[in-house]
């Protein structure tokens, strides 16, 4: 009888699923179309500044003739959204293809395996250095789902040193998450958001680096503190009962040894990323030039990594396939903006939002944007997709409130990052928890205080950015 009750409970829980991301976006497109019949149409005057950006003129909002969106226009908005987002969409596909080539060489797996294994017997250095290594992947290439394959290494070594699977999982995934939070060179979040906000690519890198240090340091302290408590008394583990049953070593032999070719791949990557940074800040590169540079880096990495040309492009296609969900969602998200623009109500929404918060201190406005983005991240977990959906509204609000557009990017970036390690709609989170055998509710028990700490750091950072006038 008890078994039957449990079965019913499981079935009920299984039905309580968050709708598919594309379903949610399509619903929003329909709601945007319906809103064009209800919300009064209006627009702001816009002027071009010295850098070529179109800025909203505060106080220029005026009503215009209503022009609601037709049923058929709701569907034409999707190809139009894909068209408007084409540069970003192909940028995501091509850059992900390049990282697919690099992953196929085995250099990343071998390098991480070598680095983490070399720390065996040095418990005090294991967690900080592991998290530092993975944070570099987080801020340079947006490492998220990629951490899944490294979790078994972390768990095996953590258990060998007297820690638990939560420690092993955390030192891999939260390291990458810290770097993702910092986002200094992340092409998929900061790069996309800054291109939509029409601010120089990877501008504000110094400020982001300082925030990244605080985020990473707090995460290292948090994970180390937990790990030491578990080592002193295994019963302090949030998965103590599971650890008692699970004593196996997880797949260390499956990872390749670091070779000379792998080292050449790392050299190619370092030079490629350095060249990108130089191009952005010295020559004013944008997405097209960055994509070309990434392609060169990927092909060179494949060649020095010992891949034949056919294998290089097979790997490229595999890498691009892996981000189809996230790349195409940019176009679907842009369709929302298309509907709001064609219905002549996007400026009306901006005007209402700005009027509602305009009397608040600027710092609180930016913090409010951060919490809005954090909530939206539950439904649109793709960073680039969330940027495409929200930046067209957030950027004009900053113009009206006299804020720098960089602040809208920061609010999006931090809102997209903070909750990725706890929301159940994150494919990366659910993937590595499945690999680690950690129940979701146990992970939440472990991590919720870290998320609160990160949120506090984000709020302080945003208020500091307002005070410093980060642009």
C-alpha cells in the first residue's frame, strides 16, 4: 500500500514540470500580440550620439495611432526575429563549433585531469586551484554543460581525500559558475548583451574582473568550509546516507594523458584569445571579426591537435549542433521584440516602466533590473536567449533614467548567472547532479546560502557600478 502511495506521489511530481522554454516564449509572443490591442501605442524621439548609437530622448514620449498585430503577423514575427538576430545566432553557432573542435582534440579533458590529479595529497590547494582552473573556462568560453564530463574526476578525488560527492561536484561546477558570473570574455552572455546594447564588446572588463575575484573567493571559502566540516565528521555531509552506500571510484582511467599535441592546442587557444582581446580593444572588432578569429583559432587547434581536416569539420558541426537550442532561441526571443515594435507598444512599455521606477534612486533601479533578470532566468535559462528577449526593453529604460547602458548589461549578466546553480530548469545543473547521483533537494540544502551570498555581491557590485559611472 505504501509503495502505491509513493508511486502516485512520484507521478504527481513528474507532472509538475515547467513548460518547455520555447512554449513559454511562444506564449509571450501571443500575449505581446494581444497587448497591442490593449496598450496605447506610443513612441519616443531618438537621436544618434557621436558613436552612432540611437538614444531615447527623455520626455519625448507621445501617443500615435493604434496599429495592432494580426494573427498572421504573430507567425511572421518568428522568421523576422531570426533575421534580426542572424548575426548573433551565427556567431553562437560558429564559436560553439570552434569549441567543439578544441574539445575533440582531448586537450581540455587531459589538461584538467592532469591539473586536478597533480593536487592529490594537497587538500588545502585542491579546492582553490580546481575552482580557479574551471573559472577560467567559465569567463572565457562560457563553460556550463561542459563541466558535466569532469564531475566524475572531482568526485573520485574528493572521496579519496575524505570529502564527499558534493565537494567534488562543487569544486568543478561552482568554479565554472564563478567564472561565468564574472563573464569578462564570455562570448555567449556578455558578448551578446553588449552587442544588443550597442556598447563596445568586452568593455568594463576591469570592473568585471574585480567582481569576479570576490565571487570566486567567496565560492572557494564556502566549498572549502563545507569540505572541511565533512572531513572532520562525515555525518555533516548533506548526502551522508548516500555516501555510505557509494564507495566506488568513478572513471578516472577514461581521461587521456596530457601530450605535446595537447600543449600545442593550449598555446593556440591562449594566442587566439589574446588576439581577440587585442582586436577588440585596439581595432574595435565586433562580432564578425571575432567570429573569424575564433575560426582561425579552431582550425589551428585542430591541426596541431592531430585532427584531419574531415575530423576538424565533423567536430565543428557537432559543436554547433550542441547549441541549436540556445542559438535558435535568440531568434524566437527577438520575435517578441518584433511584435512589440510592429504593434507600436514597446516604447509604451518602456515609458510605463520608467515612470514607475523613475522616482527611485538609480542604484535601486539597477538592483531591480537584476532581480527581474534573475526571475526571468527561471523561464529562459539560455543566457543569449534571455539577452535577446530583455535587452531591447532594459536598454531604453537606462537611457530614460540617465544610466549607462553598461549597467543594463551588468544587471542581465548577474541576474542570468547567480541562479544558474540552483534553478531546476538549468540543463547543466540537472545534468551534473544526475551524473553525481546527488538529489536536487540535497544540493539546494548545500548551496542556498552561497546563492544568497552571490546575490548580495551582485547587488553591491551594481550599486558600486552606478556610483563609479561604469560605462
